[in-house]
């Protein structure tokens, strides 16, 4: 019923849409495009949520991301192509309609809206009709009418959910993103994360350069100068030279201390020596609040992932420890298949600040990792770091093997396929055509005359199917395997 | 006194050998990798071993693992671990068996030859030598702990030096106090931390370290 009603609403929308399209193109009223497309998107959005609610089929949104807002140029104007504007309204509007116009999803939406009233009508009315007929039939007073009518009505009731499924499939056909859109989305994501990774890398390098320049380098220079002075003094005033030498030694210790701090910021030694688990344990020991660490990792992740995870945990822990009222933090490092998961549960009041969260997300983004923050104000906050492919290198080594039933089919096809194809099929056909009296062990020639040809054809088909199956199953399997292997799981390492 | 040295950097290894020979030690083996170290420790049975944490072939904590393994096979084998960085985690692992005769120092401490040799001797005699930085970290993470908070600044200084592994005599020298004053301070510290007092310097240090460690773990 609801489907029919929805179809009616869509019909109205389609008519309105078609009218406005005529206005847009026929009369050049471009300003109508954006509201119409917006309305379409609302309607198709409803259809998507209906497909999920009624049939459990998820239909993701296929739209391109909206354009960024216009940027104010240094000269105080907003530029849209070759025209300058005083206010951002017109360039924003221009960008918006171009965005909608260029997106193929806009046109797929329109096509769906135009066709859906018919599809929904047929699919929605069919069970209603069946039930209606079923209820009406007994009134024909025919002996078979009552059971037949009941059967038809039952069929109508039973068919309803299937038809809803069918409708959801139809929705997927036009409203789900196409492979191209998905690829474009992946490309955008990769480009963004790559840019962020490069940016943060270079920022890191700059920070390290500055720390070395202002710290250890400067101290070594001072040390050299002190040693030079001591050299000059050593004969005339050994006591003063001794004081200077002691000072130089102190300076070298300080320089070492600073270098140690820089090294810790680049790649903490414990992380290199012991891996993520113990590095986080060491971090916990140095933390001013009480931190409990639980680790369940069978293998060490790749060094870059390990480092990203460590610094993410380090930043979040520092943040959690600094919050008022924070006394205890529980860190749990575990794995689920190839995914590395770290949860940080603290009893502090506040969630991490936007800045911290963004920094952590940027660290994780190059590895497709995400940070999830859960918890309501006033209760413990749980931060979850999820790195989905962190341990892939240990798991993909087991190439997907062919399941047992497929192996059986292949062996069965190759070993017995010839039997129906050649002797029972082709040879009996030759015997049959040449009219030989000899029947030997050919099944087809022993059955009654009218069944002989069907049996021959059946045997040939059976043999062909068996051998064909045996040949294609391994091919298909190795293709799937090849595709799985060719898809880089560790995009960030195997470039 | 017979010493085994494990250090992968040639320059530093030679430096250590010279330094120790100049102070009357007998260097029986100077090795550069984990497996060699373990072999030297179990075969030579030195009176003290000086071990770098990071050694070939893995360049992880090979040296520490070899030292711990050797101490499992030869209980109480004196080991002084040197590293470019100090971690409470490693200090706890070294102290875990509670038998003493361990040291854990930053490589920087080698610069002060006198103090370094002093630490080597202390470890060889079954004492401990903990880097001030480790002690500072242990104390810092215990700063919110009640009994520690009740110590006077002077008592805290004494506690730090004691945890590094120094005897009352050494502490009194460092802080320019009389030995009896240090004795009073240590008694007061032990009272506040509810530790059993002991006259034996080494047992006393181990008690303090165990206290600092245990509370952190709990």
C-alpha cells in the first residue's frame, strides 16, 4: 500500500520535475534547477531509507561532494571563472548548480523518479490485485473457486515481501553509486590523505630541523668554543682550564639529553626495540596518572603503522591525563583479523579537543584508520582507534585456497565427463545415424525408440557441462585470487 | 676484577676497555652481538658485565634480553646495563628477580669516569646502580602517592640518592651531611613508607626500589 502511495507521490514529483526541466531548458530558467534537484534528492533519499527499512538493502548516496564555499580573494572580490563578484552569493550559486548539473547521479535520480511510478505501481498493485481476486473468486460459486481463491490470496500475501525486495533491487540499480563514482570517491580520499601525509611529514621534518638547530647544534658549538678556550689556558692557568673542561663535559651531557628528546619525538627507542605494546606500557609508566595497559597482539604491525598508532595513543593519553578529574585510564590494544584496535577509556570529564582529535585523525588517515569517540558528558569517554589493515601482511600470506567442494567438482568433471560425452553421447549418435544394429553398452540405444534422441542429446549436454565446469572453475578461482592479490592491501607501502 | 663488555660501536667499546683497564679491571671479553654476549657471560662467568641494550643482529633490546637470560642461568650474575635512553619498563624487568647486583645507567654517565667506575664496582659487589633519570621518573609517577608526598624535601633528596644505590656514607658526602644525620633521615623515610628498616645498604635499596615499582604497578 505504502509503495503505491509513494509511487503516486513520485508521479507528482516527476510531473513537477519534468515541467521544471522544460522551464529550465525551454525557457532558460536555470534558477529552477537547484530547487528541483534538491527536491529530487529528498525524494530519492526517502527511497533509499525505505529500501533499508523495508528490505534491509543498503543503498549508499552516490553524489559528488558539494563544492567548497567561494574564497575571498586578497583584493576583496569573489571570483567565479572570469567574473568578479562583490558578494559570495552568485559564485556560490553558480558552483552549486554546476555541481548538480555535472553529477551523473542527478540524472540517474531523474530517470529513477520518472520510471518508479510504473515499477512501484506494478509491484505494489500486484499483491493487492492477487488478494482482491482471491477474495472475490469464492463468490463465483464454482466447486474449485473457494480453494483456488484462497491459494491466489495466499500467493498475494506471500509475494508481497519478495516484491518489496525486487523494488529495493530496482532502487539499487539506479540510485546506488556506480563503480565509477565509487572509484572517483576513492581517488578523492587517496589524494586527500596523501596530501595530508606529505604535509605532516614535512611539518615533522621542519620541527626536527628546528629542534636540532636550536638545541644540540648550538650546544656543540658552545662546547667547541669552551674546549678552544681551555686549550689556550692549559699551560698558563691549568686550574681555569680544568673548570672550562668540566663545563664542556656538562654541555656535552646537556646536548646528549636534547638529542635524546629529539630521538624520542622521531621514533621512540622502546617502540623500535619492543614494539607497540611495550612502548605504550613505557608510556603508561611515565604518565602522571594511573594507566593500565592490556595488550593482545600476535605479531608486530609494520613499523609505519606502529609508529602512527603509538603517537596517536601518546597524544590522546597526554590529553586524557591533562583533563581535570582524570585519575585512571585503561588502554586496550587488540586485533580483530587484520585490524588493529586500540581503545582508551578515561574517567576524565571532557572529550579530546578538536585540535587533538584532528591531529590523531591525520596520523591515522594515511593508513585508512579512524578515531571514534563515544560516551556522554559526565561518564567515562572511550576513544577507539581502528586501523583496518594494520596486520594484513601476516594474514594475506595465506592465499585463498579453493574450497573442497570446488576441488571435488573439478576432479569429478575431468575424470567422468568423457563418459557421457563420448561413448554414451557422440558414439551412440554415430551408431544411431548410421543405423547400426550393434547396441553394445550404449544406454541411449537400449531405451524405447521415442526416447533415444533425447537421451543422446542429454548425454552430450551432460558431458559438455561436466568438462566445461571442470575447466572453468579453476580459471575463475585463480582470476578472483589474482584480483585479490593485485589489489594492494597496503597502499601506503607498496607504491 | 674480571669484566665482560658488550657494545656494538667500536669506538665506544674500545673507550670502555681502556677506561676499565686504566682503573685496574681485567677485560676478559669485549663482544659486539647478543649471541656472543650470552656465550661470553655463561662461559667466562665474569665478576661483572657491562652491556649495551641495543645490539646486533636485531638491533632491538638484544643486549637486555641476553643479560636477563644469563641472569636466569647464573642467578645473581652482576650486570650493568648501558643505554642511550632509560625506561622504567626496563628498570623494572632488571629489578624483577629481587636479587640485586644490577645497574641501569645512561651512556652519558660514562663521561664521568670516576662515578662510572664507582657504579661498576657497586654492581660487582652485589649492589645496585640506578640512573638518576630512572629514579626521577619513578618518583614523578608516584608524586601523587600519599606517603611520598609527606616526605620533607631533604628526605626526598636522600630517597633519590638511596634509590640510585648509594650507601649512607656516599649520601652524606654528596649532601654535605654527617652520616648520622643521613641515618636519621633514612630511618624517618622508612617509617613514613612503612618499610622494614635494615642496616644492609643493598637490601635497603632493593626495598626502596620495590616500593617505587610496586605502587606503580598496582
